[in-house]
């Protein structure tokens, strides 16, 4: 269908003297018929990248290619929006409230002068795939959020786009609807063999759909990789922090014989792998995900992994119920540590915590970069 390439894209907003650089030297490629994700916090520049790909915004510098054709270059649009053949789903779905759902989906086809018969055929097919046949004669205000989202998806897919752009498409859905919506989007992308791009600040959206992910921070590309690589080897603390819960603790490293030892306050974690030269005798930020920690009550259930080593015994501050388990918050010196527990634990009690030492990520304390 279509392969997209961004080369050294800058986007500057505002007038002279009050300029704001929203994108700074962004380059990446989106393969044909792939699902690509752009992850970043609010204001990172994700929507601006989408708008540049769609042709709704012109890059100040750099070029964008659709296959090998230049679509925009150095402040000039070469392929206009209407010729890029892009379908978009926005965060708020942007459906026309006074039209029926049928008319909403038909809208882009009417503006392309499709015949009423062709429009009818296309909408009937899309409504079947997206399971919204029963809602077509209603208006958007008369159906559920999940159905509105599917109507917006049907409208985006109506004119057979070569590229589907999804900008935070699930953020208006409640948590249990989101999983269904993600599965549907994945199925549609596969069924229609379309190139798709999703932007979100929510790592669950990105990880459940994208095969390749670009992480953006303050208008810069920080990392581009498969979801697995990004999760296992986040390039710096910022990337690690954008991927969901992670404990980031101040610590230091030393050597004990051949082995690395990580210190956090008074606690000492022996790491059961040989230390590389870069890793020892330095100030670090220690990154540990809650799923790589276990309390004394749960440690045997976690497979009794030989990599689980004792971290220390700490006082419990609080225990909150979240998504089927308890998040136990403890103090390790001045640092805070969150551990998942199957059982509630009383604040004030002391609990021994174990850690899967091979999963600990070490970042340089100053630069925040991952230490290999
Ligand atoms: P969100 O998730 O909140 O939508 P985002 O990552 O999509 O954030 P963008 O909408 O791309 O971020 O915005 C990136 C930066 O550019 C922000 O600081 C924003 O205020 C700024 N910006 C975006 N559009 C314009 C504009 N038309 N004029 C001036 N500044 C803009």
C-alpha cells in the first residue's frame, strides 16, 4: 500500500521572535502494511507528526515521502491532503451530531462523488465488519461511546485509504471497552492490509497494536525499536518512565569479587551476572518494574526463579487495590518503592522484598542513559 519516510523534520510554530520548535530533527520510516506506534507524553509533538503525515501541517524543514514520492519538503506541500489517501480517527471522533451514522460514514464518499449504490455497498460491508449495522439510522448522540468510535473508524476506512492515522483513538472509552476496541482495530488493519499509525501517551495502546514504536519527548525522537526491545532496553530513564509503572531509585554500584552489587540506601542487591566494566563503581538510577519485585508472601509463586534475590526488609507506608492486586508502597531510605502483592498488607508492618536482579535496569545518575 504505502511506505512513509520522514527525513530530518523540524516544525516551528509562531511568529518571528516568538517561535516554538515543536519538532526537532525527526527521522523514521514506516514500512508498508505495518502498524507503527508513536508514544510520548502530552505536548511531546505526536499530533504534530500525524498532521504532517496527513498533510494538514507543513514541515518547516526536512522532507516526507510517500513511497518514493516527495509529499512535502522544506516548508512546501507537494502532495495535498486530498491526494494522500489518508483516513484519520481523532481522539474526539469528530462525528457530525446532526447527521445519522450512515450519513457520517457516507460523507467522505459523497465528496468524492461516489454513486449512491456504491456508497450503500461500501457502508453495508464496513458496518458488517465493524458490527454497527444496527446503528446506521441513529445519530452519534444515540449510541454508545464504543459504537461511536467504530462509526468514526468506518468513516476513516470508507474511501479505502492507503494509510490509517489513529490519534489517541481510545482515550474516550472506559478501560474494559478499550481492549475490545484495540482488538477490532488490529483485526481491521490485518483484514484490509493497510499501513496504520497510532499515537498515544498510553503504552497499552501502543504495545497491543504496534510492531514498531517511536518514542518522542519534547519534539525529539528518543528511541525507535520493537515494543519488546523498548520495554527490555529503554534507552534512558524518560523512555523507561513512559512505559508504565517503574520504580526509579537513586543508588550506586560496586564490585564484590566478579559480581556486581547494587546499593539503594542501606539495601544491597547482589546481581547474579558478571559485571561489565561500565557498570560498577558509579552513581546510578536503579529502574525496577513492580512485576520484577515480590513480597515474602508471593515470592514462591513467582516461579521460585533463581534470579529472585533478597532486596531488603522495609516498612509499609500504604497498600492500595489496583487492577486485581495491591500496590504496596514502602520507603527505602529516602526513596519510594512500589511492589505488587496478592494480599493486602497493613501500613506500619515490615515486609521482606525480593527482586529479579537480572531485570534491573541501571541508568547513569547524571545523563539518565541506560548503562549497557
Ligand atoms: P497531546 O497528547 O496533548 O495532544 P502531543 O504530543 O500530540 O500532545 P502536539 O499537539 O503535537 O503534542 O503539540 C506539540 C507542541 O506544539 C505543544 O507544545 C503544543 O502546544 C505546540 N503546538 C501544537 N500546535 C501548535 C500551533 N498550531 N501553534 C503553536 N503551537 C502549537
